[in-house]
């Protein structure tokens, strides 16, 4: 008696499209990549921050595709993200790991998003300017999850039972990577170029599968910039796609993060200096800490040897990291324990007290929005003169560079 054999791959490939096993993996990754491109280009950079304008063709394609693969409503996503920037790391932040804990944001980020999407006040206050045409009102917003159902049917028709697995990957991609990884790890672990008033980090210089969103600290420093990469070793795939769209006349870039320029012949601050310093304020505060690094290390070593200040009880590396954290932060951002340790340390070192107080004064310069340009120039020039009068060589070096901003 003959026995029939069943070819397992052929059994699972009963759809219209028959692929080898690896072909289904490629399809799943390609489809999810279109989704992340839609999120970063359309929802994030174009709709939420207005860094670029999209032609109606890619704009509506992304809207339609995101309806199929995420069920997200443009107004809801935009409003929640804008509120995140406005209320970052506070109790009103919709998804801060500093508030909810990293585990909750990583594993329940999508639930946090859904909960905030039901907040009518958030949508009204932060959701302005998003599409409100017939398709948005009668299809995308009204039947938000029916799109995901249509995607499932399409996958099953094209790929057979394996289409359900591809669909599951599609549905999980944004909740895992956007709601979990970017909102969670992007405020918990990584490196920072800019000392912004939150905990945002760059997760990695390159992550093709999330389209440039890995450069989260860069984005928080310049939220309206259509380009997220800021160093030669960082690669923003979303920015590459935007340039391709722009080449074909399908996108117009409105804003990009400014690159610092210097005029080393400038000997005094002027209105251009003030404008440049405000534009590059986060980078300047970061460079301040870097410039004073060796001076702080020497002074911390002296304090440890003398046995004075709370830093004396720490290992040298930990002591320096603690002071570096204090220097990168406004005193209001520190915990009560850190604040007390900082104040006690500054009592034992005039040099560290000078470095820290000048850093705080520098940060306050661009917070004084009521000052005229002439008053800002006077304040900045006075700061530079006092920094140079300290006799600390690295402060003098930093002051001269600050004057040269053009």
C-alpha cells in the first residue's frame, strides 16, 4: 500500500503567493518596515512636529497603511506625543519610565497609549492641525480597528495560514518598538549628546528597523527637526527616505537642527552670539561639563584625599560620576538625597562651587524670555567676564569659545 507524504512548507503555502520559508520572513520584515517609515515620517516628523510637509500622495498612503497595520488614529497619536514633549518626565507624561517604571512602559506601553487616547482633554489641547477630511471622519477614525481586520484577510488570501503569522508580527511591531523600546529604553538607557531637561537618550547610533527613532536624545534637543542624526557616526534611515521623497517632489523639509558655526576673531558677545547660544543651548551645557571634566576630577581627588564632603566615602569613579550627574542636571531635577550631597560637597570646595554656580547661571540665561536682545547680550558678556576672572583655565577656554558662536 502506498503512503502519501505531505510537504509541510507546501501545506502552509496555500495562498496566492508561494514563497520559500525565508521569503515569508523577508515579507514580514518588509511590511513592518513600511509601517515604521509611516510612523517616523508621517506621524512623527510631519504631523506631530511639522518638520516637513508631505505631498498628498505619500501622506494619504501612510495614513491608509497605518490604518491597515496599527489601527492608530492620527489625531490620537499626535496629541499623545505632543503631550509627552510638553509634560516630559512629570506625572502628566503619558508614558515616562521615570514615572511608571521601565518594566511597565516596556511591557504595557500600548496599554498606556490606549488609556491616554481616551482622554478628551489631551486630544482637544494637543491634537490640532491633524487630518479631518471625509476619509478620516468616516473611515480611519470611525472604523480604526477594521483596518487591521482587512490586513489579516489580505494576508490570508496572499500567503495562506502563514499570513496570520505575518499579520501577528505586523500588529506587534509598533507596540513593541515604539510604545515599548523607544518610549521606554529611549528614556532609560543609552548615550546623550545634549543635556535636555528630561532623561531622553540615543539608544544606538544605527537601528535600521526603527527608522532613525533610536536617536531619541537628538530629537528631544531639536524636536521640530526633520533630521535626527547629529554626528558623523549616526545614521537616520528616516532622513534618507525623506531626501528621496524630496528629490521626487513628494516632500518639503521645513526645519532641520542647526549646525554650530564659529568666528574665532570675535572678542565680545553680540546679538548673533545670543541667538546662536539659545539655538545650541543644550549642546553648550553639555560642552560645559566636558570642558570642565579634568578640573572637576582633580578637585574631587583632592576632596577624597582630604576626607571632606560626601564624595570622600565613594570610590573615585563613582564620586566623579555623581558630580558629573549633578553638573548635567538642574538642582530641581535631583532627588532630595542627591541635592543634600551636592550642597554639602560645594561647602568643601570653592572651585566646584564656582563651576556649578556658573553652570546654573548659564542655563538661566536662555530662560529669561522677557529680556531684550541688548539685555541678553549684556548678561552673556558679564557671564563670560566672570568666568574668565575665576582663573580656571578651562573656564577661560570655554568662555572664549562661547563668544565665538556665530
